[in-house]
C-alpha cells in the first residue's frame, strides 16, 4: 500500500491528500470469509465512503467541523480472498506501520474478525490497553464449527491477549451461555442490552488509559441498521449509539484507535445502515481526535 498519494478511488468525505501530515488514517478491511450467516460485509467500506458525500461536514453535537482535523483515506487493504490467516497477517502488518508512523488507525470492516489483528497491533504499542466493545454478540467463542478464525471469536482473542479485565463489552444481547459464563469467571465486564448508561459508569475508571473502541453495527436494532450479516432484534437506537460516542469524547480516556464493522450493503436497500455508519464515523473522528 502506497502512502505517498491519496487513494485513487472514493474517499471518506474531507479526507486530506497527504499521508505524512495526517493525524489519523482511515482504511478498509474488505473481508467476510468467516461469517456464520449472511456474507457481504466486504463491500461495506466502499459503500460507507460513497454515501459519506451526503454528510454535513459540521457536527452540531460537538460544534466541530471536519476541517478542524486531518485524516488520510488509504483505501482498502488488498486481502487474499478466502484466506483468513493471510488476511489477518496483512491487516496486522498494515496497522503496525500506521502506528510506527504515529497515526491513529480508523478501520472499516468487513466482518468482526478483522478487528483482532488491529487490536493485537495496538496492544503491542500500548501495553496498558483497554478495549471498549459495542455489539449485539459476545464474540467470545473459542471457535465456530471447529474454526478458530471466525467472526465469533475476536473478543475472546483480545481478552486472552491483554487480559479479560481489560475488555468492556456493551449492548450484548446474544451469545452462548458458555460465553457469558467465561466472561463472569474471568472478570470481564459485559453490560447486557444497553450501552450509554453502563458506559458512563465505566469511563471514569479508564481515565488516562489508552483505549481501543470496536463497534459492530449490529449493536443497533435492525430497525436502525438492517444492512448487516447477523441481525439481532432488541438493540439500541442510533441516538443512543451517538450519545455513547459523545460520552467517550467528553471523558478523559485516550482513544488510540477505533473501527466500525459488519456493514453489509446488499441487505441495505434504503442505504440506511451505510448512511448511519458514515455519520457515526464522522462523530468518532470529530469526538476522539483532539
């Protein structure tokens, strides 16, 4: 991947053309090789970029404009179709380079497994890393149908890597009984069903720490985000998710990277999900890049 010129395809709105001058780098991880239900999230990053042109550049929530920050869109990481391990290796190598260059990684998925190599790379730079995870699903399985590389496993992998007590999950409403039991026995924090209020309670304990935030779009109720591979009813509203992003912005945590995954445009006939995702990314950029 070249960083000496702007990505030649569609870019996220207001992306700057110079990598070296950027504070953060947006990149896509177009992978859905391991999904357990409906594929298609590999097309998510491109569609989020395309619909971002409809965004206003100003956030009335935060009173900031995209001109106030500097980020570079590096395009999608070229991943070998159907090869999860090599894809993971390529993502980790890519993000390690961003971190070495002092950039904040801003990822778009793709299935949720793509977050695992990113979080692993970030943890290598920040040994005291904590992870905030918003999702409908626990993603704490050791394997799915015998396959350890699955979008059902990334949170289990990072919890074992940095310690379960450093991982905080919110909005969870689906998972195997064994997953919830594992979290409880190992001191991992899981907040069921809601995000905003339990998140507000946790944020003071993370003050000053480096934090990585990973958001699966299916934390939203399907009424707000139908375009995803594993829909699950009973989720939160887009308003609550925006408020949660703003709560993090108003806290003293140090967000050192973040991603939004599992947007699958093929199931998003109204483009409601992609448009919501692009707005969420705008608010994360404006709220978390200081």
